[in-house]
């Protein structure tokens, strides 16, 4: 199978690219190389005859038409997106342009390509989204595929809009789509503005570790390589028109996650221990959802997929990866906004 992956130089996209190539799929990586992208993420497959890179933006319809005509993929996996909630608070326009207008452009390019190719039954458009479109949970309950949408940030609102567009293009035009909504990812190559890498890198530098509010917010943590496996499972075996929730079955409060990371650093890099002395509670961000949790019953029952990595094991692998790959994250620390508190303008 030849797969066009949008956003394949990003965190989750690059994990998909690496795994797809490892499994023998041809991959065309289409990425605009914005601030959070890094081609070193896919360096391990860069010389593979199965891999090709296209520097293009999903907001550029002409570029999308050219890439599809040239490479003629059997499937599209759409991961390209602006994804940092704090940045969406400061600059929501970029999120509308990429997540909404960009998805519209890609859908229209995909539809034109699919029609031109004779509407092949084997073609798939896989839209990758987030559990944040469902809003927030209380102390109990989990998101299912039937949970009503209730996004609370500019980021989640634009992802919700893109989800609705994909559904509409399936229902109205017959475009063969599958959709997934995932919980919080973590793991190697995570851009150093998200919680897990911020904790690791601030602790290593002896800087305060910022924890929003009281750290009571709960997330369902999904190891990125498990997520990539789930995405390829849905792409190849999912039912057309169906959505699948992908969760890690690893709920944890933010403060507990931070303390686990600090304990791992105490063990693996004892200089500066105890690292939890650096934990600093800071003003919460506007619209911060209290709890996310995914019920993965559908993907388990229909496709036989379950996560394989516990949060404890995944965090151990992640901390070790950051300790062993300092040149990767050091090269990214000078990019705009990295290391700064964002999302406080509301």
C-alpha cells in the first residue's frame, strides 16, 4: 500500500511514517515544516526506497493536486494540524486556517483524485483527531464514539470542525473515510513545548517545573508507538464511515505524572535530585478541561486492538530517550515560543 501521510515530520505523524515503512508500506510524507516539524524525526527511514518527502502545505490546493497526481497513493492519513492548546489561545487564526481550511482543501483534493482514479473501493481517507473535541468529563465516565461534541478551546473547536467536514464529505460525496479520536500522546520525538518533555527538560536544567492550577487535571496517556499501531490498524481494517476512539487506558492526574517523571530522573540522572523540589504550581490556563478518558471498546471489539505499553513503562522509555538524544531537543529549543509560557492572553 502507498500511503500519503500529512504532517509526517511531526510527533505522531513521524511515528506513523516510521512504523508504516517498517511494515513494508510505501510512504509519501507531506509536511509544511512549520515550527513543530523536524525531519530528523524520520531520519531513520530517510534513505529507504519506500519513503518520499514532499515539502507542501495543506492550505495550498494546487500543491495537494500535484502531489496526489504524481504519487497516486492508495490512502491518505491526515495528521497535519496546529495542535498546541496554549498557542491556540494566543493565535486562534492559524488554527482555523490549518485545521479547518487545510482539511477542507485536502478533502476536496482527495475527492477530485478519487473520482479521477475511478472511485476505487480500496481507497481510504483516514482523518486523525483528538478526544478534546468532546470537551471535559467529571470524576466518572468515559468518552465513546457517540459522546456529543463540546470543544472548549480554539484548538479543539477547529479539530471538531474538521471532524464534521470529514463526516460530511463521506455522507454527501461518498468519499471513503475512517476517523479516529485519540487521547494524550507521549513518547520519543515529542516537541519540547508539551507537558512530558517540558517536565523532563526543565528538570534536567534545574528550572521550575510548571504545573497548571493544582495539577488535578486528568488525562488518558497513550504511548505514541501504540497510537501509530492503532492508526495503521484502523486504516487497513476499519469500517468505512466509522469512527474509532483510541485510548491508552492509562489515566493519571497531571501532578502524579510529573512526580513519576521526577522519580525516574532521580533514578536515571541523580544529579540535581530530588527533582520534584522543582515542581511549581502556576496559574491555570483559560478553559482547561478537567478530565479526559477514552472508552476503547469499539476498536478492541471490532479490530482486536489494545494498547501494549503502560504509562509507567512508557514514561521510562521516554525519559531514557530524552537522556540519550540531547542533540535532537537542544536543536529545537531556540524555536519560537519554546520554553515560554503561552496561552495567558485570554
